[in-house]
């Protein structure tokens, strides 16, 4: 490969890099939407999201999941945490 080939290959690489799409931060949009719903609906949203998460973890635990990527790690602790959150939400709605 001579000097001209090396120079041209760098141009093609730089051009290809320039045309790539930037990463889509979809998770941030989802988090903002959840925060908005929580702000608007308050305790109803807390009870609903905690109940939904509890059902998901319950199903996963029955299928064999014992360790979660959640900060609490043990799925039993996660289920207890979510049950408490759901209880707080329901209690606040009924109060």
C-alpha cells in the first residue's frame, strides 16, 4: 500500500463515521414519561407501577430467577420492596 492509498482509506473511514446516526437515548424518554405520569397521578401511579413490577418479578421468580440486577439483588427482597410501595400507594389513594 502506498501513501496515497493510506490517505484515501482514512478519508473513507472519516466519511463513514460522519454519516452514522448518534445513539438514541430511548431509556431517558421512558424515564421522563414515567416521572410525568407519577407526578400527574401520584399515589395511583405508585400503586400501579409497583403492582406491575411485583407481578413481573413474581412471574420471573416462579420461572427460576433468584438474583436480579436490581440494587437489592435477591428477588425476595425486591418483591417485599415492591409490595411495600404498592401498599403505600393504595393506602394513600384510600386515605
